[in-house]
C-alpha cells in the first residue's frame, strides 16, 4: 500500500467519524433538550428551542472548523495516518513509538506522524487549568444538581490524564530524535497540503 493510499484511507475514516459526530449532534441534542423540556417546571418552549439550537450550533461549529482547516492544509487538523492502516499495524506502530523501538520500513511515515501527534498533544495541556477552573466554579455555585456528577467525573478524568499525556509526549519526542527523518522536530507535518 502506498503512502497516498494511507492518507486517502485516513481522510475517509476521519470524514466518517466527523459525519457520525455531526449526526449525533443534530439528532441527540434536540432529543435530550426535548426530554428536559418535558421534565421542566413550565419553562417557556421558546427558551428550550433557542437553547437547543445554540447547543447544536456549538457542537457543529468546531466540526465545520476542523473540516475547513483540514482543507486549508493545517497540520493539526489533518487525520492521523494511523487511521489509514489496519488495526494490527496500528497497534504495532503505537507500541513501537511508545517503547522507543524502530518500525518496519512500510510503517515509518505512519510512525513519524504518530510520534509527531504525541508531541503536539502536549500543546493542548494549557487548556486543562481553564477547564478545571470553569468546572470548579460550576460546582461552587451553591446548588448541587444531578448533572454535577458529570462535572466531577470530568475533573477527575482530565486531571488523571495529564501525566499520561506528558509521558506520551516525551516518548514521541524521544522516538523522533532517534528514528525521525530529520533527527529533530523542525517540521511537524507529514500530510501534503491541498484539498481533498
């Protein structure tokens, strides 16, 4: 399988997942807010309609932004090349990168892309304190609601994931320094620019 086949398959799989997320947002959000409206204490139906549209738009806008940035060639919006290979190869590549071991020649570009993705994920860690503060302020409003349990689970999950993200980022950087094409991290894009 050529590199182009891997890229095309990765894009197709990413398109499929983006489509599923869009469909879930369009179908489940109104359904959820419809149930909440029925359970509410006589709130205005217009309020629930506006809230449903706002939440649906808030879910769809990031998906549209990812598609737009991917078409413009933005590196972080490109699908991981791992999506373009079968499950067994995917597992082998991820295991090799995390263990700092070489991969087969046919998987080298996929491994480079995977390691670069691990390095890039560290940039997202600056958002963790923002979300922790936001969620903590929601908990401190004085009233405990049933859905506050989800906020607590989110805080615990995000906090617990930080050490693993830092570890994986270091492993990705070490793999690139040892096996990467340039022996450095000057450019982090593997996928070519251009439209689908």
